[in-house]
């Protein structure tokens, strides 16, 4: 009986493992992509941030500005992803066991993990933006 049960759940177990691996890779790619986009944005706006610091902006204000912009983009992406997931519930129903495709706890946890990933991807470029030396930036041009 154990062998029959093991054979019966082998395919769903393999599908779940493959989807889990792809999910972790997608999360890692999302973090690296967010970091790259925000880092590029910070690099393009270095002069602006240097002027802001020279005029008297606090480093926390620069940090908050960069984080706010990055997390706003992440929130829009998370919202679009959640709506897409809700639209694909017919397909998801066949892949889930003991969880409904519209389970609010799952959606909340996924949104929280993605928000933390986006925060991690935005935080390090934002910290680098706070260390802009206004004298060097203004001397460049």
C-alpha cells in the first residue's frame, strides 16, 4: 500500500518541487532586478541628489525618497501580479491541495515576501545615494 501511495503522489510531488525551485529563482531574480533598476536610477540622478544634499537635505530624506519611489513601483507590480493570479485560479485549482486558489492568507504572505524582497533590492542603492558627496558632484560639470 505504501508503494501504491508513493507512486500516486510522485507526479504531484515532482511538480510541486519544480514549481518551488522556479519560485525561489524568480524571487531571487526579482530582488536582483529591483536592485539593478534602482541602482541605475540612483546613478542617473546622482547630480540631483548631490544638489539636494548641498542645499541642506538630510540623508534620511534622500533615503526615504529613493525607497518610496522603488517601493511604489514594487507595489504596482505586486498588485498586477495578484490580479493576474486571481485571473488564473482555474489553472491553479488543479495544482493545489488543501488550499483554495483565493486563500487570503497565501496572498498576504506572498505580498509580504515580495514587499520584503523589493525593500531589500531598494535599500542598498538608497543607502549609496545618501553618501553622495556634493562637492564632487558639483565639480564634475
